[in-house]
């Protein structure tokens, strides 16, 4: 009888711990801070958009300067961990507007144009050649990931230079030293991530050093630096 009762006594010993866990889980939804939750979501989305801008900036330089095939074996290709891999897949998905699983010529043109890069047909073809490994005229997700791992960190362009290249896309003629909230949102809307004006305002205020509710080149560089994917650093 003593041996039969022993398991029940051991279970009763753990009962307080079990009840504590159940209480925490049951109260989690009630106790969560909506403001903190919104900030975390906004930060993650901002990082995804910044990554998208950096990828497109690299693509634009390829289109303008010509694609150089990478030499060497696959050992030189960067290995991404699980978290990084999921982040890059989300970048691809933001470009793949029809959720087909591949990027067509039109999608590449549209996403580049939406950000502000204008490309000739020859330059678009250059991009296709750079990304399309099997030559079928479309860029599958695996091909995009292979290109990313092989080429995104293989040049000496600094974050400051990339910021300068991108900053020009946000500013309108006559206002080339500051980015307004409206200009910033127009470019962010190129990615279907659902930024509201309030979200954009929060991002601007977070980096606005002089309090003019606009973004200078220095502040824009800070934004990229804060959200710059560390695994892209040379």
C-alpha cells in the first residue's frame, strides 16, 4: 500500500508548481502590455523593410554595373542559421506580391520601381541573369536565397554609402536634405507590410535627433545602422 500511495504523494508535491504555471498562462493575455507588443512588432517589421531596401540597393548596383559571377566553390557561400533564413524568406515574400513562390520579370520591375529605382529592359534582364540559376526566366525562392548568401556581403560598400544611395530615393526635388513622414511612408508602402502613418511617425521620432519630425541623412544612416542585418557585414 505504501508503494502504491508514493506516486500520488509525489504528484501532490508538484501540484503547486503546476497550478502556478497554469495561472501564469491563464493571465498572460490579461497582463500583456499592448504598447510594448506593438513596439516589438513595429521593430521587427522595420527590420524586414530595411533588409528589403538593402537587397534592392544591391540589385540596382548589379543592374547598373553588371553581374559578376562568383568564383570558387560552395564552401565560400555563407551559411544562414534558422532565424536568418526565415527573415530572408520573408524578404522574398514581400517581393512576391502574387504569392506564387517565384519572382517574375514584372514583379522585379514593379518592386524596384516602387522603391524608386528606374531600370531599362536591359538592366532588368541583367537582374534575371544574376538571380535565375536554371534559366527559366523566373526567380524561385531557393534561387533568391542562393544569390543572397553568395553576393549580399561580398563587396566593400559601407553602410554609410548604402544609406546615401537609398536616401536619394526618399527625397523629392527641392527637398534633398530631409525626408518628410509622407515621403518616408510612400517608399515604405512599396512593401505590403501594413505600416500606418502612426507607425511611420513612431519610427521617425525614434531616430529624430533635432526634433523637427523629419529624417536627415545622418538620422537615416542611424536607422539603417540600427536595423542593419549583422550577417551582411563584410
